[in-house]
């Protein structure tokens, strides 16, 4: 009997502790979000509220299940294997939470690319993941006992595989888009690298949790070790989104500083161009004063010296315009919730 409890409700409790820690961190991030970004658009606030509601429901139902199995039915070994209604409900809440986050990042990709192909692919895979997850909860509820959960491995495999594929696609697409935004200014590029690091960590953590859930579910049938990847997984999604939203202020500060510095250098270069002495056209000079050929040669030399500064001015104008354009694009991506 100790061996049975170790591999079932022992691992169940480990999953509960991990989920609790992540839920507490998520609540702190929710508080900081509403404190720092009261002027955010209503749809982002609605996403945060929805995630908070779903995750609160999930952790509450998981607590209720734990109390029911280990306290109310203490000593009743038969009751430990009964699938309660709240088991499927808490799983559904977790799947829906992950779905909301994936849909949000899919929309973010669309804002950056203005291309429907990648975004639609993300949304389709995310929809497949949540659909198979909800189907798994329905099938599990019909089994009635926990020791028959292994029979759901086909649909469980599909759900985890779609989740991993969606997270990898989101990570690659966002990193690709942010890398394309680099403008050659050190601080701005460092900000983009910081955003990319957050996105990679986000995708890696959620993908690892899904893979862990799938591997443990298949390789350790009859145990609850898969809960270590499944139960905290939805909290990782919530934390990843909130961390991305809450870090925007830092990225905006870095971006403003880098753009101010770049504009300063470009304006100085443009001022230097304007202060350069520009001589008259040698032909005009010759016509008005009847100067000698040597004077014309001197004017031609001055004309040759004028050309580099004029070229610099043109390049400065193009560079400044390019920076302004990329800055506005980058600022819009940060404001929309891409990153810190």
C-alpha cells in the first residue's frame, strides 16, 4: 500500500505544491499588472481576468479533490480510485487557460507580420489542442475510475503533441519577427534580445511541461506522476503571459534611451553637414566675375570637397527616417504586449 500511495497521491501532492507556488506568483503578477498598466486596452485586461478566473477555478477544484481523496475518504482505498466530476472540471479549466494564452500570442504574431498564414496555423493547432483536451476530460469521466486513465492515451498524445507544436511555432515566429526589427543600435538591439530571451523561456517551459506530461503518462501507467507536468502547466502559461506584459515598461525605457541617443548622433551629423561651407557653382562664378582657369579649378576642388558632406546628409536623412519607422514598429509591438 505505501508503494501505491507514493506513485499516486504522493506525486499528486507534489504537483499540487508546484501548482500552488506558480499560482501565487501569478497572482502577484496580476496585481502588478493592474498597478502598472491601468491604461491598457480592455481586451488585454479581459484576457488577464479570464486567466485569473480559470486558474483560480482549477486550483480550487484541485484542492477540493485532494481534500476529498485524502481527508473525507481517508482509509477508504476504493474511494481513492473514483473519478469525481471536479477532476474533469479542473482539467478543462487548465486546457482553456493554455488555449487563451496561445490564441493571444497568435494574434500578437499577426500584429507583427500582418500575415495570416502563421497566425492561422497557430490558432488551428491551439484549437486542436484544446479540443482534444476537452475530449479527454469527457472520455475520462465515462471511465469512472482513475486506474483506467491509460485508455485515453491516444487522445492524450494528440493533446500534448499539439500543445508542444503550438508553443514551438509561437516561439520561432516571435523570435524571427523580433530579430527582423534589429536596427543596429546597441541598446535597442539589447532590448530585442531581452524580449527574445523571455519568449524562448516561455516556449521552452510550457513545451517541457507538455512533453513531461506525455512521457510520464505513457511510460508510468497506473500512476499520477504525469500530474507534475499537467497540473502546473497551465500556471506556466499564465505566468509567461503576465511576465511578458509586465516587462514592457523596462523595454520601453531601454528603447526610448537608445532612440534618443541615436537621434542625437544623427542630428549632430546633419548639423555638421549644414555647417559645411558650400561654394557657388564654378560656372556661375566664372560668368559673374570672369575669373581665371586657376580660380575655376579651385572652385572645382571645393565642389569635390562638398560632395561627401552632401552624401552624408542624404544618408543621415535616410538613416533617421529608418530609425523612426522601426522605432514606431517596435513601440507598437511592445505596447501590444510582445515583451518587456
